[in-house]
C-alpha cells in the first residue's frame, strides 16, 4: 500500500464482479507487457524486467543515439516477433479476443492479432515491421527478422532499415494516437491489463477514458496502485487467470 495514498483500492477477486462479459458493454483494453509474460517475452519494469536488469540498455535505445544504435535495436527487437509466434497467444490474449474487446496495446509482439482480436491499435509500433531509417525515403514493410532472417537494405533507397517501433524520444504516430484516444473516449469500461501505466502518453488514456465516463479497471499481479491512482477498481491476479475466469463467468 502506498503510504501517501492510504485509501485501499477496492479489490474484487473476479473481473465479472465489476465488468459483465455480455457482449453489450463497450470494453476497451489497454495492454502491456504483463499480458505476454506467460508467453516468455518478459516485462520491462519490476522484478526480472528488461530495464530493471539493464538500465544502460534503456538509455542506449533512445532515439538520440540513432543511427549508431540501429544494430543494438535489432539485437533487442529483431527476434521478438519470431519468438512471439513460436510461443503463440496467451490465455489472456485469447480471452480478450473471445470477448470482442477493442485493443490498444503498448506491446509490439503481434499476439493480439494472432489471437484474433480486431481492432488492435499498436501505439508503440510493431516488431513485425521495419522501416527505412531515412524518413524522407518513407519505405516501410514486413521485417525479415519477423520470419527469422536479418533485414536486407531498404528496397527503395538501399539505406539501412530500423524496427518500426516508437523509441524513447520519438512521438507516437498522430493517427494511431487519435484512434487510441477516440477508443478510450467511447467505451463503458476501460480495462488496463498487465501494464505499469508508467509510460506517457499511453498512461494518459486512463484519465481520458475516466473523464469520458468509463469505469476504469486495472488487472495486474501487483497490488500496489500507481501513484495518483487513476483507476476505480483493481483486480489482482495474472492476466491469464483473471481474464480466463471472466470468460468462464460470462
Ligand atoms: P512494464 O514492464 O512497465 O509493466 C508490466 C506490468 O505487468 C507490471 O505492472 C507488472 O506488475 C505486470 N505483470 C507482470 N506479469 C503479469 C501477469 N502475468 N499478469 C498481469 N500483470 C502482470 O510494461 P508496460 O507497461 O507494457 O515501450 O511498459 C510500457 C512501455 O514501456 C513498453 O511498451 C515499452 C517500455 O519502455 C517502448 O519500448 C516504447
């Protein structure tokens, strides 16, 4: 419990206590690394997180070090899509797909699409795609790394390719952000799953949804609410167990 925030969060044991999986309620889910944890893809923060163990790596991947850090970007993100495909979607991904939930994801692993969810708004880009390092060239397409081979030079200009991801220090695609904001403003329930809700601007979607009248529910294994807790309700548990139970209760 946060000593600065002594009000205990309400913590129902079941998601179905607060959110009906009835197909009528408009539900938007903001997902983060925690929903892919059981696929073995790892998280960023907290115990075992990529940034927790390698704070220098987080800094080294910043956009300010382009183009010098492109080989490092490939080292970190290159194999991710292939690993995700090999593991397949988790029960958490599958449950959200079964419920027809609109997905806004910070993940770049493509597992929501693999589970059959649509639409999937990828606010941080996709490890399945590459783009030319030179924005003026503008080429983008499927990453060869996604199918297990290093990316060749850009087919349009011959320059280097980079993963089509949003790096620290880069802005989100404005059209993608507009779609995320609209989805957050047009739902009855805004469900955060497996995210620390730490990174801007994605974390702002919670208060955006809340201000628009949505019930904001957080599903996380961590029982510590984020500072200035924007959620109405916390359901503590793994994404797989909480979401699978939710579908079973529906
Ligand atoms: P984080 O690593 O910041 O947070 C993962 C959250 O998932 C934590 O709150 C964990 O407690 C929770 N968690 C872990 N395992 C879980 C499980 N099995 N079930 C439910 N919850 C679980 O990951 P994100 O919030 O996704 O950005 O991080 C946001 C962004 O920060 C990422 O997209 C990435 C990173 O820097 C970029 O690379 C641009």
